[in-house]
C-alpha cells in the first residue's frame, strides 16, 4: 500500500518503520509539508494542537482515507469540533479513522514480546475499515472496532483514563505494557 505519514516522530516514524518492514511504501512528511496525492492512505501523527497547521501544509489530501493518531494533551480540538478526527474529515471529505492513539510508541519494537497480540482500537467510517484493520495487523496489533467516527472524542479522551490509571498505581497490566516514565 502507498502510505503517507504526516509527522515523523515517535508515532509517525515508528509506524512508518513497521509498515515498511511489512512491505508497504511509506512517504514521510514533516512540518515542512508535502504532497500526498499518490497515497492510498494518510496517517496524521503530529501534536494534537497543530493539526490544522499540519494539514494546511499538505497538498492532495482531499478525498484521501486518513487515520488520525493524534491526542489532545492540554489542548482542545479545533473550534466547532468535538474531536481532531472529525476535524480531519471536514478537511478531506473522505473515510476517516481514529486509531493508534491509545498505544505507546515506545513499545513498537517490543510487540513480539507480548504473550498475545496487543489490541489497537479504532473508530470511524466503515469505508476506512479495510485499510485501518490491515495496517493495524501489519503493524503487529489486532484491530478492535470501537464504533463510528462520532466516538472519536471519547477515544481521544480515553488517554486521560490510561494515564490516570497508570499514575494511580492501579494498573499492573498497564505497567507491563509501558513503564510510567514512558507515558
Ligand atoms: N508517543 C506516543 O506514545 C503516542 C502514542 C499515541 C498517540 N500519540 C500522539 O501522536 C502524535 C504524535 O506523537 P509523537 O510522540 O510521535 O510526537 P513527536 O515524537 O514529538 O513527533 C511529532 C512530529 O510531528 C511533527 N510536527 C510538529 N508540528 C508539525 C506540523 N505543523 N506539521 C507537520 N508535522 C509537524 C514534528 O516535526 P519536528 O520533528 O520537525 O518537530 C515531529 O516529527 C501526538 O498527537 C501524540 O499525542 C503519541
């Protein structure tokens, strides 16, 4: 699959590496922007508060299936939107999924150590299902569908619970997934 990744950090760079190992062709785009006309799917993995600016710098994104992996840490989604994912869809008018925002990039290289295949939540449009579920499996996760795109704000806010559970010392399972200093 031809994939464009916007944001070359822990998530964008890490997933790009995993997908390349799985045989996909990945174009990595940073804050300088670029063109995604050739891509079959676009991953957005920039700091949550920069999503509008990041999309402004990318050409050819309208009509593209997008997977939005951003989280909103200390910031709100763009005005009039309840989630970044719904904002993305307003810019693309195309199939959109919220995914990869609840897994820790620091563990991408350790997925093979898990006793069973780790899950990766996604919510979003049915038209995005095939692509997001294939890319989830190709990254080493099992996809778990979490409902339509209207659930994206809940999935974005879910991160607060994960951090709360981990910092509260109540989550031995989470500690096994990621040491607290890597959250
Ligand atoms: N880290 C995790 O475990 C994790 C897990 C799930 C979701 N997330 C979410 O995923 C997103 C990315 O996280 P990350 O850990 O990968 O962050 P990161 O390592 O800081 O990488 C962010 C990337 O976005 C780029 N960027 C910043 N502003 C941009 C813009 N306006 N246009 C294009 N690119 C821009 C940065 O470019 P420069 O290199 O030039 O600064 C950097 O390459 C965040 O929303 C985060 O909350 C993180």
